[in-house]
């Protein structure tokens, strides 16, 4: 089973594809889609194309995506919600089931602390997936964390003491 984690953004979108095989979890691909300095509509169109091409090329079985984090900047939250909408629509067009997790849930699953810093999440994701020697951008680590969180909630991976139930 292949799970694609997505950390949506209107300027940069993290992605991380993990595979579960016989209870073992490994990272297949991860990175950040950097969107051009352009109008929001242009960035969203580019994001749609990147997501659809990735779905065709890597054939995930499901998508795990973070819900909107509102923060204090309403304009950023709206742009984030629009990027999320594009990713949800692309997933639906590809016929993929989508599972949504709050950022607090993802962080708590990975680190046991819902308000963990991005760097803490990255270090534990690298440890869990064995990507220690490879550089993992923060946005990609968040996407991988969403995918691992989904796998954990499915009870599809072997017990790993670094993962915490929510």
C-alpha cells in the first residue's frame, strides 16, 4: 500500500510517499513543490498539474493531508485552504481516498507532543523511515509525517515505540 502525505501550501507544498509492505514502512519519494512567484490562480494551476502528474507517475493508493491551520493571518489561511482544495480535487479526480488529520494529531502521533517544533517532527520522521542520511526539507517532513500518521491510525505498520496513539 502506498500512502501520499501532503502538507499543502500556496507557495510551497510538501509531499511524501510511503509504502507499507509486510508491516514495514519506507519512504519512496519526498520533496517540496515550489510554486512560481505569480498570481494565486497561476500557482494553484501549477499545483494541480504537479499533483496530477505525481499521481500518474507514482500511483498512490490513498492521500493523507493536514487540515487547515488558521494561525493569526487570515489571508494566509485562505490561500492555504485554496491550495488544499486543489489537492483534494486532484485526489478525487484520480479516484483516491483522502484522509484528513489536524496538525496537532499528526505531531502527537509522531512525537507524542501536539505542539512539537517542525525540526523535532523532521528528526523523528527521518528516524522512523530510515532517511537519516538524506536531507529532508521541513515541508516534506510534515508531509511524510501525515502519511506515517495515517498508516499508524490504520494499524498497518508494525509496532514502533516512537509512534504514539492519539
